[in-house]
């Protein structure tokens, strides 16, 4: 199978991280094309691969899939034996629910705490609305870790699409110094220690481009 994943800057592109991390974790080989965002040629470069004008984009042979969650779902169908979602039907429904909630929600967190792997901005961006988003996210993590802790250190024990969807949030919490309880801190640490995540962070550190909107504060 021939996969090509088109992504944005590793330092800033939270949506790109999600399918990239998923594919790395499950050993799905792919060619990577990185297009720096908010540059003069960005839109024309992305348009070579997708009319959406956004990343990530997955090209599989002659098929183009855009949108991070759609890519993850496609991969789950393409590799059913890898169990990209939990095998159990009830757990799988929960995983899809929280993945969809992350995909469509938490707008205040996104707007006030943009992903910036290289930065350290403790306390910046915190508003009452952001705090509510954080409380909802950490409540999800605590509930799932209590339920599945015996099966491993990820949300559903083993790494799934749900972990890939929440991985950029962990990077945001790190950048903005969000205080976490021991359960959420342990989970965050487990994600940050993944070799694939370390690979992403190393590449982000070495990027030269900056996006001014994500550097304010």
C-alpha cells in the first residue's frame, strides 16, 4: 500500500499531529510531505494535493482523504486487525464519542492556547471558558483511566485513535503550564514519552519557520 501524508509545521499544526502519530504508533509506513503554514506559497502547495486548502491530507494510491478524523477512521477501516479503535463495542463507542468531541469542540482552548511545541508560556491564555474546556477534558481522562487502567497506560489501556486525537492537547497543557492531578499527569507523561512523540518534538524544535499568531504572549 502506498500512503503519503501531507502535514503542516510540526511546531504548530495540531491537526497534522493526530494522523501522523497514529500511523507512527501502529507502524503504518507513509511518505511525509511537510508544507509550512501561513507562507506565501502555502495555499498553492496544499492545492496540489487537496481542494480543501488545509492539512492534513492522506493520499492512498489514487484516493485523497482530508480532515484528521476522517483520515483516522479510514485507516481504522483499512487495517481492521490493528485495532486502531478498541475491540470492545462499548469501549469503541466511547472512543469514537470523545474523538468526535475533540474534533468539533473545545474552541476556547484552541483559540487561547494555540499549539506551540517550542514555547513555554505558563499561565498565558487562561480564561474562565478555557478552564471549563480543561475541566471537561481532564474529567474524560480521569473517567477512562479509572475504567481501563488495568489494560495499560493509555485512555483505553492500549493506544488508540482517541489518544492521537488528544495528544495535541497534552502539548498545549505543557506549553501553558496547565496544572494536572496525578492521574492526568501520568497519562500526559505516557503520551509524551512515546518515541513517535519524541520524534515529532525533536523535529518541531529544529524547524525555522514561525507563525506570529501562535507566538503572541
